[in-house]
C-alpha cells in the first residue's frame, strides 16, 4: 500500500541512451512530468536531447540521493541497474518496460503516462525486495560477520542473483557448498546460481530452479549443468549464509557475477560468502499489480490448445 511519505516531486529517468525506443520514451516522460510540475533529472553522461526542457544532469551515483523516485525505462537489466543505484538510500524504483521478457518493469509503454500519474497520486503498491551481499575471500581469510561494515575483501550486491561460473576454460569446476556453517554437498559442473526470490525467474529458472513468490524470505541454490543428475536445486531460508569453496583442479578458473556484473575471480582454495544484504530495494507497482498475471504473460501460461478451446466459448 502507498505510504504517507510517498511524495514524489523530483524524478530521475534512467535508461539506455543508445536504444532509440528508450530515448523516445525518456523524452515523452520528461515532457509529461514537466507538465505536472515535477523536477526531472538524468545521468550527467546521458546523451538524450531534451530540447528546451529544464532537465537537470547529475552524476549517476548521486541520483538516488537527489531524487524522490527513480524511473527505469527498459528491461530487467535497466531495473537491476536502477536498483543498485537506489538501494543505499532505499529510493523507490518504478519500471517502464521497453525490454523483452521482463518481470520487474511492469508498466507498459502505451500506458506509461497514465500509470506514472497514478504513482504520483499515491495509487500504487510498495514492494520490498531483499538483496544479497557477496564477498570474495582469498585462501585463509576469515569470513566476515553479517553486520561487519569493513569487509576484508571484494564485495558486491545483487537483487537477482550471485553466480559462480567457470571462466575461460572448458573444464568443469569442483566446489563445496556450506550453509550456516554446515557442509551440504560437493559439486562438479559449470557453477551455481544463488538467487533471491526476485531472481528465481531469471538465471536460476533456466537451471531448473523453482519460481518463488517475491515476498518469500528464501534463496534458491541452482547448479549450472551439474555433472551428477541428482544434484538438484534447493531452497533455503533467506537469512542463511551460503559459502562456496572452490576446490583445486587443473586449469580451474572461476568468475563471480552479481546481477550479471563481474565481481572478480575466485581462486582455488578461496571462498565466496553470500549473505542477506543490509540494504533492500523498494519497487512501486500499479495499484492493480498482479504477480500471477505477469507470470501468465511472460511465460505464456494458459495458452495451450485446451485453454484456447475454453476461452473460445
């Protein structure tokens, strides 16, 4: 439900300025928002021409601190990028879908002005999404505490997933999974996806993982091309600490990705620690938001021959 504090006067538009469809949408929305008396901001490096409109340009990493609302225009990749910008300040994010198979940006292009007007009027649904914190630890390092603000090595955040995958080699990886300090399994394969409920419809889904309702406090561990057919995806508590230990093997090279962005290489003997992040993301949806309707639309559920016969009557 909307909050009494949801007053949006300053909005930042985020999108790929190399996509002509996104550029057109940004120009339309900027004009519309100005007509509503809103301040409009974009990244200082944005190449979109807004003509005579007074569109402010600021460093991208400052937009969430200056704006009341981030409007992401594009696909889920743009939404993930906006979420990373927004999470330090918990600035709400609303998505206009100009991508393809998008689960996060749920406002259609044909209705973007009307839907955004509804958001500005307070008619929207607030959706709190958990994030993951991934930390790369070299061999011999001590795992950080969940609330430790001074992590001893490289760390990153993800709204969808953290992925350990083989890198620049055709050989599979050998690694162990530990959950909350307890040994779970030794894997052989191309890697593993650790996903939030939000990310269960992304890479983890293509690895055979289940679809989790976004409000579930859970994580999915989905092996990538496992060498053993019994190595199946599992679901664990969202408060769990997952540790992946890369075992020495000839020509082992492994890379870690957070929402598709490289965090770095995991060395043999090193560990990847994945925990709930202290930050979270607030997504805003239209008031009639229906997650199951999105699943039906994106995954083409209910469109088989029998469904067609049922609805033709």
